[in-house]
C-alpha cells in the first residue's frame, strides 16, 4: 500500500494469504521371469512469497474528531498454509531378482512478512494497530515398496522432507500511533512434517531393505 487515505467509519485491513497445495501420488510395478524392477519417484516444491505492507503512506484510521471514544483498528497481516501431501510406492516380483524402490522429495521454502515501513509513512489509528504473520506450512509424506523373488530381493524407501521458513513482522522507520489502543507486532510459526517410510521384501536366498 502506497497512498494517502482517511478511513473514518470503518476499519482498515491490509492482508495477504497463501493456501497453495500439492497432492501427489507416484507408483510403479515391475514383474518379469528373470528380473522385475519397479521404482516410483515424486518431487514436489513450493516457494511462495507472501507480503502485506504499508510503505510511504499517510493513513488516518477512525474518527479523528472523537479520538478518545472511537477505537477503529488497523490490521496488516500475512498468512501461509502451504501444504504438500505425497505418496510414492514401488513393487517388483520375479523368479530370480526383484528390485523395488520409492523416493519422495518434498520441499517448502517460503517467506511470510507483514510490515509498516518508510520514513515518509505516518499512521494514526484511534484503535489497535496490529501487524502479524502466521506461518503454518505442512508436509505429509509416505513412501513404501514391496519386492519378492526366488533368489534376490532388494528394496529401498527414501523420503526427504524440508520446510525452510522466513517469517517477519516489523515496523521500520515509520511513525505509527494508536490514540486509544495498542500497537502490537507478532509472528507465529506452526510448521509440521509427518513422514512414513515402509518396505516389505522376501527372497529364498537374499533380501536387502533400506528405509529412510
């Protein structure tokens, strides 16, 4: 927001919200008389930038003619609820050699910010001035595989999940005043990762399993 404004009879809200999501299912099955190979790979990536801000502006919120009785608020808020739900599974079967694998890579890199900034910015509100960010990204990941063979069975289930957050709420160089309330600046992080890797293997001679 970059302007001059006066809101006398209503509150002012500056907001930005991200609700992006990915739902992914990857699967593979391999079967053969001599050898069977089944490998499933999933790669999911979200990198949002969510910004709500007021810069280089003059803003009057509320009834400035009755500053002791009016309490009209100003809110600047940014929120992120990016979500990745991913499942990856592989299966293989053969008389001699079976190789089954599942790989899932899930990454969320986000910046969530709310702020009032600029030396030329002058904000007056009769009520509360609230600057807040809420960041709640989540990853739910499942990898699994099954391999069966008469001689050798090899299987691997690998999942890599990463959430990297930059969360900012601030006032920088601006003049911000609440005549009949409070000035509150807050940020909240509630990231969540749930990952499950499983595998089942069987062979008459050798069986190897890797889960991560």
